[in-house]
C-alpha cells in the first residue's frame, strides 16, 4: 500500500512538471516570438529613414528629416522650420518621400482622386 502511494505521487509530480513545461513553451510561442518579429520590423523601419522622409516620433511630433547621423537625426517641424534632434529609437512611424514617380503614375493618382 505504501509503494502505491509513492508511485502515484511521482506520477503527479511528473504531470505537474510536464504541464509547467507546456505552459512555458506556449508563453514563448504566443508572447516572445511575435514581439521579436515586431522589434525586427521596427529596427528595419528606423534604419531605412532618409533625408526628406516624414517622421512621427513617439511623442507625437511630426516633421521632415533634414539630417541623419549614426544614432540621431534632425527633424524639421512646421513652416517656422524649427529643428529638433532625436534618437532613432524615438521614431514611431516613417512615411517615405515620394520622388514624383513617372508621369503615368501621377496621372493615375489624379484620376483616382477625382473619383
């Protein structure tokens, strides 16, 4: 009778350890991997900024990039041309500068706006 109690206790312990391992794997797949993918996307976006791009910072400041250095960039805001220096990590979103494209692309955009 005593041996039976010990084996069921060991089986219960194994079940608890197995469920803990499954929980850790589940949390890794659901939380860590998507966050890592998002971080890679954000870093690619921050590294792709160029002079003239419109940028929104995490503080809500919107402006055009006027200079870029290693880890910082200078943002020019508004018509008064105020220049503010930020770190690349402060970028929330980037809207790429449209260099005009071809005449056909411009004409297509104008006709789609009229509709």
